[in-house]
């Protein structure tokens, strides 16, 4: 088997301990079992292969992308397997473990100041795009506006969930980062059964919730959950596939990631904590006949210096409100 064929077909497991006190069944798709350690392997392969087929990406070109680390890892694997070079723009708040992994894979990493206003030329959101515009040897993947990101989930994650649950699914709850996961899976599940409810989880500080609920663009502010939320509206956030959205704090996300470890033996990242917290909020109103599916996008091994480190909690005043 080729390494790229090992991407996807991840397990869906039922949670039994963290769900105590709720009636509905909650299942989680363990995306950290992908070869690059996250759900982003799926879109990395799909976006690169689509660009190759469409003739947009030529042999010898360098792929460039801005990523919270996981897409970077996925692209690194795809680039290594297919012989492309890779340049990645990350925020300087990205965990040390993710940075180290990219260095081990020989990726050219550019870390930008996460506190720069998003409209600045050299901000996280603009840096890769601007560099690619000036240099024809660079191919900008643009996971935030590339609908092949969503299509990857429509073609793989969605059908896998449908098969693994044999169609017995009532809610899909997932964090919204690019929106690729929730909108791609949401579109697939709604085509199968329009009664399935799609619920997004958005961090406090991100703009999505207020836009979704009130068409209002708030001033974004800093939060520490990696991979979720945004400061801008982006093309891949296709709100038409989302039924409702809930807000999550850094504290709830990180505490629930730790609870997953203590109670289920699953060492997952902060967005998995956000997702299980969200799923449990939805479960409160449901009976035992209902099933919620959620996603654990990446592993906790990438966050031992942050979420699983007491000093880091202290540095951030224990994420007190
Ligand atoms: C750790 C983690 N969780 C969740 C997400 C969100 O997934 P999506 O971009 O498909 O909305 C990301 C995306 O970067 C991520 O890195």
C-alpha cells in the first residue's frame, strides 16, 4: 500500500465514560490515526491531486500554505511522496511539537506574529498569498478558500460516517476552522437524510458565530484553541450546510481534552476537547435513541507543552474568565 492510501478510513468509536449522565450515544471519529496525525491529511492529498489533475500544479513547483500545523504536516507527507518542495506559514503561537515535526520533515517554515492585525500584508492570513502572487514557482493551496478542501470531506469523511453508523445518525457536531470538515460532511449527510442536524463549534474570539447568527462581523480577539475559528470570512465556511452554532471557551476545550484522557484514555488535542464539549451540550436535550457523531481532529501528543502542561495554564491565568 502507498502511504497516501493509508489516509482516511479512520475508526469511529463510541464513548462510554465522559458521556455519563447523558442519554444519547456519542461517537467520535479518531482522525489522529491518519499517517500525518490529523484530519488534514485528507484535504492535503485531495487538494494536491485536484490541482495536479486541473494542471494548476506542475512538477518542480513549491507548494506554499498557511496552516495551524496540521495541514502543514499533511502537505509535508504528500509533498515528500510526490516530490514537491513545501513552504509553510504558521502563527508564532503554534505548539513547539508541531513546529518540531515540520522541521524533522524538512519543511521550510515561516513563523509570523499571531498578534498582527489580519489586514496587514505580513499577517498570518496574507503572507503566503502575497508571496505566491510575486513568485510563479510557488503554488498557493489556500485551504481557507479552496472548495476542494470541503469536497475531500464530502467524498471521504461523510461517506465513512454514513457507512460506519449504517445511516443511524441524528447530529453531527464539529468545530469550524476552515469549515471544510463540517460543511463537506454536512453536505453529504444532508443529501442522505435532510433531518440530520449539523452543529458547528466556534471559539470565543472568532467571528463565525456572530456572522452565522446575526450577519454581524465582530472585532476578533485572541484565543488559544488551535485550528478552530477565524478572523475573516472565508469561502470554505459554507454556512448553508450548518443548522446551528455554539460558542466554546479555551478553558472548556482544554479541560474536556484532559477529561478525554482521564476518562476515556484518548489523548487528543484542544479542538477534540471543544468538539466533545459541544457534543455533550447537544446531548443534554436528547434521549437514548439519538446518536451524535463528532470528530477528534488531532492527537494530544502535539500539545504536551501547552494543554497538558501546568506551567502553560499558569502563564494564562488558568484561562479564568
Ligand atoms: C486541530 C484542528 N482541529 C480542527 C480543525 C478544523 O477543521 P476544518 O478546517 O475542517 O474546519 C483544524 C483545522 O485547521 C485543526 O487543525
